[in-house]
């Protein structure tokens, strides 16, 4: 976890906040443009390919992640709300190569859909990003799996946001 990450969460949510040394329009572009997303989204040392980015309510972001040993998996966002340059709301899911929703390959109890909120607040030349997530239409075992993985999510998003920090430093 980075020193400037703030971790929160109640019994149903996961929340992480980070301040980026970049103006809000640039952070917005990093979340909404395919070539930029491919440079920072996902775990470190993973090759991300954007297969589709349809940035509109009902549209999807379908991507693949390939490990150094050649294993590939897919994910997708389905956008619900887009308010440039301040808010994105989307569901996230594991996916198959055709963008169909799939089970988590490591944790079958993981919720099939997670509802995510990205909020960008402008503070001079800096941007405060708040990422909030919660299981959607989940069973009790799925909600428990989500809650039990909060530590892993903290580490994962801290690493992903480190990559976003690096990306923003290169393009600002």
C-alpha cells in the first residue's frame, strides 16, 4: 500500500482513496482511453490488451491479461454511468475471450459482478481518486468471499494505482 492510500470500508464495501499529482482531465483520460488503460490497468508485469472499449452506458471495456509464462485471462467492465471528468460507475467481472461473464478462476465463490464507483475530485493540480466497490446480486458466500479478500484487494489496487502514478508522470 502506498503511503498516500487511504483504505476504508464498511461491512459491504471496499474503498481506497489516492491523491495523484496530475490534473483531473489527465486522470480521466487514463481511465477512459484504450491506449492509456493498457499501460497501467491490472497487476504489475502483466501484458494488458484492450479488446474493446465502448465508453457509454451499457458499453463495455473487454481486456485480456497475459502473464510472462503465457497464461491469459480476461475481464470486463460494463459501464452504467459516465460523468466526465468526475465519475465512472461500472460493473466488473471476470470474462471469457468473447466478453461473456465468467467465474473467478482462483476463487469460485467470488461474486460474478462487482459494482464499482470511481470519483475524481480536483484539488489544484492534483486529483483525489476514490474507488469504491461492492458485490452486486451476490449470495452470502459470495459476499463473504469479497469481504475476506479485502487485504488482497488493498495490495492489488495499491499496485495498480502505483502503475497509474507512473503512467501519469510520463504523460503529464
